C-alpha cells in the first residue's frame, strides 16, 4: 500500500481504538499522506525505516512573519510544521480542521499532512558502476502512529531491522550487484558474509547520503567506502561492525558484491539498530 | 537554463534551476514559487482524493511562499523551497505512473514546472 492511503477516520469506527497507524512503503521522495482526524500525539512506528517525519497542521496561532523590511506582517497560512523523530515523540494538540480551508490555499481542507523528512532517492546509482550494475533495493517503510487522546507516556522506538539474505540475485553477465538498505538514523550495524560460491569474491560496504540531484558522483549523492574484503576465499567468512559515531551518519548502507556465474549461495546477514555500540 | 523532459527530471533539476534563478537571473524565489503554486493549483483540485498527494504539497509551499523573504532569502527557506517543489514532482510522477492522476495532469504539471523554473 502507498496510494490511495487508508482514511484515518476509519480508525474511529472501532470504539476501542485510540490510534491511527499508517504503515506503508515509500515510493518516492515526495510521498505525502494525510489525516482528517485531530491528534494528541505522533510517534514513529516500530517498523519505520524513516527516522524523521514532518507533521504539518492547522495552527490558529501562526499569526505574524517578518517581511523584507524587517517588519511584522499578518500571516494567513495558518499552518505550522514540526518534526517527529526516533529521539522524540510529538505531543500536544494538532488540529485537523475539515470544517475550514487553509486560508492561503482556498479549497484545500485543513487536514494534517505527514511526509518523510529524510531524503530518499529511489533510483540511486553507484558513482563508478552506474547503470551497468544490478541493484537490489530494500523499499523503505514509512510507519507513523497518530494517537487521538493523550497517553500517560510515549516514546518513539524503532525495532532493530534484520535482513537474512540466503540467496542473492547476482548478475551472470559479470557486473557487480548492489544491495541498498535504508539506514536513516541508525546508530550501529553488524554485517556478516559467507562465501559458498566456489571461488574468491570481493565484498564492500558503502555509506550513502542521498541528494535530490539525481546524479552519481560528486555532484549528487555522497558515497563513502566503510569496509572492504577483497578476494574473500571460498568457504571463508568475514564481518563488519558499523558505528555511526565513528563512521558517520548515512541515508543508506550499500553492500557491493562482485559477480559470479553460478548459482551458489553467498549468505549475508545484516542487523541495523538505533542503539549505539 | 534547462527544460525538464519529464517529472523525474524536473524533480532532479529543481535545485540547479532554482539556484540559477536566484543567483544568476536574479529572480525572486518567492515570486517564482507563488507563480508555480497558482499554476499547479487548478491542475490537481482537492475534491479528487487521488490528487491530494500532489496538491497537498501546495499548502506548506504556500505558507513558505508567504513568509519567506523576497530579497534577502535565508538558506533554510531556499532549501525548503527546493525540497517542496522537488517532492511535488516526485510524487506526481508516481501518481501518474500508477494511473491515479491522468497523463494530461502530469503533462500540465510538467509544463507548469518548466514555465516557473525551466526557462
């Protein structure tokens, strides 16, 4: 599911329900969702790959802004935006005003808007191998929970993400394969590789910071090699431990493996966590 | 100046084109953004639910266009302007490919982008 999204008001059909959970895959950098029910809090859901979500809502207190002359001018947008992140839940009063429009945009109802505040580039390409390589992309999950009433305590808490790739679709034509894993805000990770292909293989782990300019290389996304295991022997294993405080923060972690012609296994296990090492 | 051939290209070109508008041609991003909003608004009316993932971007965009400075634009406002326009194009491309907005709407959105930022 991405679009059409489920209507938030359907959550109210269950008298025991106190929340609307929107869990969906992201298809683009600009996926934008809405809620027609007022909220008391937002938290990032446990399955989310997205670490920051922008919440925009009808705010009658948005009254003045400063113009070019430095003077206060009456503001008519009646919109405020805040970020809910994995570090902090968003608690307060967030109005969905279906009885009125945003004054700056007549005809557009006062819904609450939810969007990914991280940068996402679905068509990211490696700076060197470009379109010639094979890309296996893990679609990022957008998971947010909207509470209709106040709760005693709230914490945004994402679950650790584990990926167990027993089989990998490498390209028999001889081009390398990239596995692209969303990693917004992840503080640590553990990667293990086991070579059962019958011949030596190269393995590399990169960190990628996306850019909305869709060009590989220095003018677009940033890419940094974090780990290399050249010519990993048959039946040999290797591992890599990612530490955000030492390696840097990235939007995605990318595994690059060299090509092989046969269908032997090359098991890869990945664990990504919000907890520091 | 570069015209975008499709909405994916428009999303990717937004930063470069708005930078050129602001720094080289001396255009006000506030004015450009306001014109873009006025052009896009009738293309994706709010009454059709499948238009809203695209049209809802106009709401924070309009709030930004009102409050940002025209002459002494802040870097954070410039970044937000690029972000909102690029994201509108990205999701419009997804909606059009899924048949949730029409090809004609996608073409009109691309023309609006090219008028505001591509020329």
